C-alpha cells in the first residue's frame, strides 16, 4: 500500500465512523416511532391462548350460554374485566378506542384487555 492509498483508506474509514451515529439515530427513530404509533396492544380474541380461556372483548358477545353462570354472587352480565381481580385498574388507558388495562393472567402476555371483556378466568375483585 502506497502513501496515497493509505490516506484514502483512512479517509474512508473516518467517514464511515462519522456516519455511524447518524445511521444509529435513524434506526432508533424508525423503531421508536413504530413502537409509539403502535400504542398499547390489546389481546386478540382470536389468539390461540385467548381462545383457550374464551376471551371476548364484550361480555355481551359471549355465545356459549353454558359459561354464563353467576360466580361469587355476581351475575354473568356484571362479570366484566373491569370488575375482575386480574384487571390492572391503575394502568387503565385507551387502546383501539376501548377502555383497557393489562390483565395479570398469563394468557394475556402483558397485553391489554377490554374493560367490557370477559374470560373464563374471571374472578370477583376483592
Ligand atoms: S382474567 Fe379477568 S381481566 Fe383478565 S381477561 Fe379474564 S376476565 Fe378479563
């Protein structure tokens, strides 16, 4: 390597290093804006895990009459996520136009459930 090509290589290397923070910020913005635009995620009622606990976004849409039983003295119509022991009221927000909060049950995987929803793990709030 002669002196001229050495300095060309060094120049190229310095240029590439100088661009790294710019590229990194652009990538960060891309990922960050996607995450921010996505907002809080709701449990998909069609998800396999949600189906396994009969989760519905509206308690009134549950079709299986055999599941619509009173529990702990609470009529089925009043068994909604917002009245469930696993609904995290302190984290309630709006997601996809619905009042929602994270559900502590493992099937939810940290996602939000609709305040008006229901699943077969419903338990009366203390
Ligand atoms: S466990 Fe409770 S809060 Fe969670 S989905 Fe079922 S009814 Fe809703």
